[in-house]
C-alpha cells in the first residue's frame, strides 16, 4: 500500500469520524449538563472572568475550554464543539500508534473503528476531560513507541511533554508517565543493549513531564499550602472508594466527603486519615475485596448508553438530568433511544474481546507494552473506585488490539508458541467472564 493511498484512506476515515461527531453534537445540543460537567464548565467561565484556574482539578481542561469560550462565546454548545474537534484528532492519532505495531493495514482498521465507535463519539460532546486526555495520551504512546526503537533525546522530550500534558488533564497521566518510562527501559533490557541510553531516555521522559507539571504544582502549593502534583482530589477518591470495615457499602457518597471539613485542605486531611484507617482495618482481605471493582469497571454500560436510556425529567441522585435531549423530536421515543443504545454496548463487548486477543497474541513486544499500560490504568481505579468513564483510554488500547487482530491475527496465531496461545485463550476467557459478570448493566440506565 503506497503512502499516497494510505493518506487518502486515512483522510476519508478522519472526515467520516468528524462528520459523525458533528452530527451527534448538533443532534444533542439541547442536552443539559450533569454531574462533573457543571464544575468543568464553570471552571472555564471562572478562568475567563477572574483569571482563577481553580485549586482542585488539573487545569488543562479549563484552559482549553476557556480558550474556546474566548474565541466563540460563553456557550456550552461551543465548549462541546471543542471536544468534537479533539475527538477527531483521536481518530487521526490511532493510525500512527497502531501502524507502528502492526503495519499500515492495522493502523487504518484501528482508525476506522475509532471513527465510528459509539462510545468515543458520545464523549466528544460531553464537557469532561476525556476528549483532551485521549489526544495527549495517544500522542505520548506514539512517541513512546518510537522511543522504544530508537533512544533519541528529541523523541524522549516529546514523550515527556505529552505525558505532562496528559497528567495536567487527568491525574492518571502520572501513572502513565511512570509506565512509559519503565517500558522504555524494558525495551533495552530485553535485548541487553543500549541500556544506559534507555535509562537516560526514560529519565528525560520523567524530567520533561515534571517540567511541564511543575508550574502548576508550585501554584497549588503557593495558593493552598498543600503539596499536590496536579490535583487536590487524590484523597477524596481514595476516601470515596474505601469504606470502613463492617459495612457492606462499596462506595461512600460525595456528601459524606463534603462534611469532613469547611475547606479543601481540611477535607483532604480528614479523607486521608479515614481512607488509610479503612484500608488498614480491612487488611488482609482488602486487596481481594478491591478486585471486585474490575466488574464495575468493565461491565457493558457507559455514559452515552445511560444518557440515551435515562428518562427525561428524572434526576435520581445525580446533579442535573442525565437524559439526552435532541434537536430532532422523533429521536425522543423509547424505541429510538434503545436502538441507539444497543450498538454502544455491543461494540464495546466486541472491541474488548477482540482487542484483548489481538494484544495478547501479537508477537510484537510493543503489544505487551500496551497490555502493561492497560494494567497501569486499572490499578488506580481499583485503589479508589470504578466507573466506566475511567476505562476510556483502555478502550482505545483495545481498539489498537482489534486492529492488530483483524489485520494479522491469523498470521500471529500461526507464529505464536504454545504458551502465547494459552495466554491468549486465558485472557479472552477472563475478559469475557468479567464482562458477563456485569451483564445486568447491559441496556441499563442505572450502571456507570
């Protein structure tokens, strides 16, 4: 396949992805804000009005949203449109990430799946951090894959910069930075060559990420006196996801957190003490109890499905109303909502199963690096609490694996040794069992 033909195919795929995202953005324009969307939108508005970045969440989402408002006006429609643009970048980035591992055909397949994948389309018009994070996350992976092949200071620097930007968008970017640095060293360790250059490159990745993050960390300390790298919600998340011994609840309510103190510093201090005490009291069973969160992380539900299936004027326990509102009235019917929600769950299950096989059976060490990234993304979720929103970067990695499977799965299976085939079968069975354990979440408006 020639370069010009690949460019044409990729251009068409990106345009299809953009068109689908624009259509979804226009059709859902009347939809109300819900939950964290309120704080992200108000954070951007406050930044423009007062210059205050806020002192709780990582700042990059507010900065990008505020820039969009500055250019086009204070409207949730405008902010959602910015997410649509960034979501289209995700389609384009999926090609070079996958092509480095499995070739051009695999890259085009992964990009095409990303273009039409319903969950990713849905998130682009939410006022959340995911659309921005995925761009920085995939860019960091792209340069990390290049770095594992050739230890260049420029590539290491770019990897570190995008790792830092991802961390300034979502705190889990810090975990990704460590995982990428370890993967760079492991690439050299496997061949017992260029180990010093690999260690230097990994150190440069961490150093550049730290340089990107440092101004925000210093700003937080100057304004609050607290020591925090990118977020002041770390202990809140640990507190919410670790209940005291003797209770059957798996998650504390946010209301319990807010009454821990009158300031964020007081709340985080109290949350830290109570979370660590709860963990200590639950030992030695605590690690095994937390493994149950894997089911809730991977069950076949998602924000877009919940918003389609939720009934209008029903708020439940959430702030705001979950239900999609459409500009085309015919879409409000229950039948239409269910028809649109069904492919979301089915496509997720197919991509999760195919992606796990593709990553496991691939002979490329880079595929194992992506599996390591999957594990690193699961770990902080299990420590705190699971939500399908937190698995979005994992779904992107599954899409890479699906591209590998569809492009070269038969060839990889024939070349795989017995141990690798067994590992692929076990990985598939485990993933299927976890998804099946949460099957009650399929086509449910109550699970996230």
